[in-house]
C-alpha cells in the first residue's frame, strides 16, 4: 500500500486536472457561444436600397422581367473585396413589383459556373413555374417561367432552391424581393413611396474569413450557419435617413438559420400591418416580432424630428431547451439598422385600423388532416427523395396540417404555392404575428402548430411542390417532402427525372 499511495495520489491529481480542464473548456465554449453587437455597431454606412427591376410589357399585357445569376465581388469593408453571387449585380438582386391580375414572365439566365434555380417564395403559381429543385437552370442556359398573379398584395421574395445546395447559394448572395400590390391595398393610407417611407430590409447574418465569407457552421450547433454580425440589404453597420413621420419596414429574414426577435432599442411600440402573405385584418400594436428564416413582416414605426431609432434583434427564450437556446443563437443580440429622422418631417396620415379580410381558410371546411413530424433527420421519418411523391392532394380542397417539432432543435415549416392560417400553437390561439396569411412558420423545440390552407391552383400530377424546414442546412440534409395537386379521382404520376433547362 505504501508503494501504491504515490501512484494513487498522482492519478487522482491527473483526474482532477482533466476534470478542471474539461469543465473550463465547457465553460469557455458556453460563454463564447453568445454573440452580441449591441453597443458596438457604429452605423457608418448608408443603407443600400435594392433598385426596382426594369420591365417591359408585351402586346398581350404580360410584364417581362430579366434576371441574370452571376458571380462578382463586393467591397463590404473598405479595401477588402469579397467573392459574391447576385442577380443583375454582384450581390442580392433588384426588387420585382407587379399587380394582382397581371401576367408576368421572368427571363432568367444562369451565368454561374454551376446549375441553380430560382424559387418564388410565397407566390401562388403552377408547379412547373415554382422554381423548386425540379426546375434547374444549367450554366449558360435560360428559363422563362410565366404565370398570372392571383393573390393579395404582399411582400414576397425569390432565391435559389437546388436540392442539397440551397444554403450555399443563398449565403453567397442570391436573394431579392418580389412585391405585389392590388386595388384594395392601393386605397389604404399606408406608407408606399419605395425607398423613401417604404423600405425593403433584407436581414442576413454574416461572418468573414479574411476578405471572404465564412460559410462554416457554429461549433456544437446543428441548426446551420450562424454569423457574428448582421447586414441589411447587403450593408454592414447600416443607417437610413428618413423624412416622414411614419416609416414602413418590409422585414425579410433572408438568413439561412438564424431566428430574430425584432424590436427597437428604446422598446418603442410599432404597428404590424402585414405578414408573409399580405396585410392583416387589423393594424396590431406590438414591441417584438419573432421571425425565422424565410418569414416576412411589414411594420410601421413612428419617428419624431431629429431622433434616432435602432432596430434590434433581442435574445429569444422560445428555442426549446437551454442548450439549443445558447448554441442555436437564442441568446444572441444584434443592432441591425439605425433610422435617422430629419429635423423636419413630412406629415403622415394615421394608419387605418381596418386593413381587409384574410383570403385563407379558417379550418371549418377542411376535408382532411395530415401530420408532419419534424426531425433534422427528415419529416415523418423520411428524408427527401426527388423521385418520391409524399402527399397527393385534390385540387380545390381545404386541409388542416398538424406540424410537430419532435425534438429540441429549432425548425420551421414552409409550404410552396399556398398561404395558410395558423389555427393553434400548442392548442392555444396563436400570437398576433401569426394571425395573418403565412407560408412559413417557426416551430420551436417540442412545439405543435395547426395550419389551415386551400389548394386551388392548377392540377399537375407530374410536377411536385415542396414542403420543408427553411433552416436551409436542414433542407439540404433532406428535411423536405413533395406533394402534387391533382383533379378529383386522379393519381400522382411518376415524377419526371429533373433536368436542367437548356433554354426556352
């Protein structure tokens, strides 16, 4: 025993040191996982406002836009040029605008070195025009989808949707807004001067590795890419000078994995007037709005002469467990945009209390229910297969879908082609920001949502739409399914092998 005693003491000391090292390392990792730019953002760069896309009108009334996907470089920081992708430019894309009832066509040219596609997120349109992974555009080729706009005024957007590569393509800068208006919205007293009192705000998180974008994933997180700072409309540390009492911000979460909880640094109240699919029924006053990737919100903030107001993303408690909250970004905070009011402001009319009626079903006429269990490994236990149709839906019918996040990792749920109404969140009435028309909804860990929708587009048994998690790393892993819309009694056809459009 006398001989063993020094050995035991040494082994005990080593074990204690290892324990302290592991504990200290874990503490360091936990502390280092929290990110904040609050108080360190100097707001030194004027907010870029994406230009309105030029268009021509054919003799039959079709409005034609042209988009070119191309590689480029942009100087986000002085003297450092970052390789980027963009539409009609080096980074992001122009804002397309059309009116309800109008026929539109978008001529897309792929000038990249690899195939990609363009999905019209939130748009109601035929499946073969949707721009999902079945409508790839080969390098050097063109694709010219066309459809008739048949939905209310809304803030939509467009981005690539190549199977297994969506996160990378969006991260590099392929994204833009598509704004719809209609006669009802045109009559409302809402801020509407694009780039003046009606501002697009495309929010993305970013991290730099030298001059290049860092596309790596955060340690101990399985949500996807999480950056250490944000930019709006491709502008770091942005400010915008405004000259009106009321300013409308069209917020788009174009990040690939980060969830934001937007509000203002002074906790001022703002008015929520619209969600993904268009205007709410009533103007709603609030101080915070949570937005997961792909979601949009139209908010109106009142400014006083000469003041500054900082749009901020606050820490969020609704991620799931404490591990997910810390390592998936729930504890992070960002100063996103500074609004600077001029000393003299133009008077703005008071916002209308009533905005209109929602054109989404309330669940009363649903003819069928479906269940979707979400896990990073797949939906309902299956990963995405391009040749497999997961759901077949009869055209003209309404359905209620129950979506359940079956573990603690944050997810959300996006359905192509349709807008839906959120009926319940864990059996309760949804919060104000979920009471409008939606196409994407955040589903925190171990949470259940019920959604009501109607499938009234053209039937196409050959071409599927998608439903998927819009945390794009999860989508790329296969957290996606396919559905087709068919006539009553019709069956889904075998999905045609995807091919890249060579031009038409």
